[in-house]
C-alpha cells in the first residue's frame, strides 16, 4: 500500500540507530539549574522571585506577559542564588533564574489535580496556560493559544504529530512506546477542547513498533493511527497536514484557516499532566546522541539543566566535537559550547565529530534546480536567497520568502554548498523588522 506523504522533501540518513532502542532514563539533578525566562515564541516571562528565596518544585518563578506568553516554573526545590542574564541557546545572554537544588525535590503544595469531567473548555485551556505548556516538537509555541481558535474557525480535524522526521532524534519514538497512556489522555482532552470530528496520530513508517502499540491502545476509540512515508520534513506542520488531509494551508495562513489543528504527541502528554495533576511543564524527554558522545541516551531532563551535565551523564565525549547542535541536524541550532541550559524546546543534543561535518567552501550556483525540486513549500530558494543577500527585501517577499519553513532541504541538496536556508532566514528577519518599524 502506498503511504501518504507530501510533494518535495528529501531522504537523509535517519541515524536513529544510536538511541532508538534506548529506554528513557531519568537524568540525575545537576548542581545548579539555569532557567531562562525566554523559552517560547512570544513575550518572554519576567522573573517573579528574588535571590535568597526558597522555591518548591513546580512553583512559578517567572510570570507570563501577554496572551502569547506562558509562565516559567522551578524544576526542583531549592534556593534562588541568582537572577541575572546567562548564556542562552539563542546565541546571546538573556534573563534567567539560577536555582541551587536542596536535594529534597519537593513539589509545591499549590498544585491541584483536576477532574476533566467537571471542567469547561475554558477551564482546561486556562490550566494548560498556567502550566506553561508549549509545543514540544521544537517550536515552543504556547499551547493555550493554539487551543483558542476564534469561534468562526471550526476545527474539524485534529492531528497529533508522532512523525519525528529529524535524523538522530528518538525522544518522541520512545514516548510513544513507553508512555502511551499519558499521550492518549492528552489526545482525549484536546479532542474534547476542539470538538474535532476526525482525530489522527501521524507516525512515520520507520516506527512500526510505535504504530502497532498505539493501534492496539486505540482499538475501539475514535482515534486513527496513520502510517506515513518516511521523508523529511514529514513532521513539519504544513507537510503533515497535506499528507493527512490532502489540504494545503494557504500562503500566509494558519492551519485553523482550513479547519485543522496540530499538536505534538509529547505536548499532548504535557496537557494531560497539567489538567489531571496540575503539574507544570518542568521536564521533557531529550535525545543525547551522535558519534561524539560515549553513550547515547534518551533522558528525561528537567528544564534548565546545563548541557555539560547531559554530556557527563552520557559518559562524556569520545573526542572534541566538531559540531554541537541543539535539536536535529536539519533544523537544530549550533552551539559554541556546553555553557547553555536545556529549555522546553530541547528535543535533542547532537554531538558530531569533525569528520562528520561538511566544511566545503561555497561555490557558484550551477542552476541544477535540485533545491527547487526538494523544497516542500514549492519555492525558488536560490532566487529568494540571492535577493535576501542583497537586501532586496521587496523582491524576496514577492517570491514568498515568508512561506519558507527553514527545513534546510535546499541547503542539504545544493551541490555548490550555498547556505541557502541561512540567507533566507536572514531575509525573513529583515522583512519582519522592516514591517515592525514602518
């Protein structure tokens, strides 16, 4: 049977063999947590604790500012030893709360479980907001915002993303194998919130064990498990929607414009924790992997754990890494060192050796059009990149630069090793900056 997918895309080696068979382990607490106030799309939180203050696990330490924002919580109990700017994965220093654990790991007594049968839709959404739940596929978009479409935007199809198409990463795969109950509790809650007629969990066909398990767990339930073709970026929101529904999100539009909402399967589990147990998002599963790490693992980490601690827990490095990436190799962010903490969006830490990194000099475009064939958004990457590099923003915008999802397919296939996605990302940022200033 032909599996569903989207047009375009590429087939990079998945390299999931390093960790796909490794069960989730609880990461020991580090000596110090550095909890950034900026961990999500939207306005960053503002620290609401002081140096010297004792905090409990799950206590709010950063207040949300605005609708597109979420609060931040203490990952363990302990003492606040600093409120200051610290190195951040985004490449600069940003405000953070530094906590020294007391070793007790005591939950806050303010956290209250909920009975979903007695909660209204608005009350469920508010619990998710207060818990600081964000999209855990990497985008970190506040979940309560997605759960609040305007009344005229009826959601008929609710899709859960279990694709995990990024090479090397296996955190969601292990979540589906080891914690299906948490995931399906969240699926049921979100189905209730949206009132969707169709509910689908999309999983790439290279995870047959997860597909078989969820089919068994969902037997008799109104949830469809859909096996999808293995292709990158199958897990990107618009490409997943196209594969599942055959519908296309319009340029400049949102999934809700065509009656669809998409949530990651780990986000569903976090929604269940927030609503059923009142627990905020203070931990997640993260894949620490790659040929430069001694023992790849899938770790359940607390938010704010320094990357250096993750490396230590995995037995250290086999050699000095040639590249450090937060996330996967296609859409992850390169880091200079291990002095930054994990955030709610940290799905993986990838350590590559020097020999694994392609350092070819950029050459001239040979007009081969491979980037055009690979682009899942049907764009002209070399044209947009060329305009962006020359600051011809109106022209780049005319060629739909803002529709680029920065998946990196164009850069991956370019035989001239032109940094296409980096140039387009620059162009998009410049276009947005110009709009804000006008």
